């Protein structure tokens, strides 16, 4: 994370790459950066419940559960499995090797967006 913060500070030092809305504008211009960091292996998935009402064929239910999509936010990840589970991992800014995936369900505080 230190390398990321250093790269962001360097972009902010240069007015041409600062993340601000130009005078009279409404859009923040985007700029690319390269941060050379070693990849981090994600932790294993926790034990997950069977989700029988997803509409998947039985053949798919028998397959190994694995992440198929990951969304990265500033300090967290959200993952979707091939069987419909949604997981989250937060506080990625910490230099703590105990990161774990947490299963997200409606009963665990996932916001209900059905209206």
C-alpha cells in the first residue's frame, strides 16, 4: 500500500495529473499509473451454504465452488462464486496476513435493494 500511496502523491504533485475537476468542468480527468507490486494470493473460500434456488443445473452444483468475478474497491474486495455466493473481504489497507472472505447474505446485513 505504501507504493500505491507514493504513486498517488506523485500524481497529485503535478497539477496536470491531479484528481480535481478543472475550472468550469464537471468531469475529473483520468490518468494512468504503474505501481510495481508483487501479486498477493487470495485466501481460500470459507465453507459456504448450498444455494438450491439459484436455478443452476445439478451438474453445476456438483462442481467445485470458485470465484468467477471480483470487484475491487479502495479498501475491500467483493467476490461472486460460480454458484451465486457473494463474499467480501475488507480492510485491505492493513498489513495483516489474516484477511479472510466473509459470506454475505441478506440476514448478515446485505442491503435489500428490492423495492
